[in-house]
C-alpha cells in the first residue's frame, strides 16, 4: 500500500510503502486526528516506523502500490 503524508511547514511529502491495509492506515489517521493519539504511527515494508505529530498533518493519501516496469518494452 502506498501512503503519502503531507506535513505542515515541510517542503516535501513523506512517501512510504506499507504492508498495512487501507483500513488500518485510515484507522490510524482517524485516531491521530480525533485526539486519541498525538502521533500518526505507520510501519513501512522494511520495518521502519514513521511517526508524524498529529497536529502537523496536512493530508494523507492512501493508494495502491504502483508496479514498476523494467525493461524496454514497446509502449501500447
């Protein structure tokens, strides 16, 4: 699952590939925004934990992982 996180006052977004489902990510974001948690905590595919202060979240984009094409195939 590809997740993009926009952080207030930061010039770049955080992008990570997570093994968590879209529902799990959405639940974590909702808990952070509702005040149940002060941090948005997500784990990427490499086991690294990403922590973002809830009050600094600008947006969270949840999408499907993009498949990267390798080689020199003909474009259709």
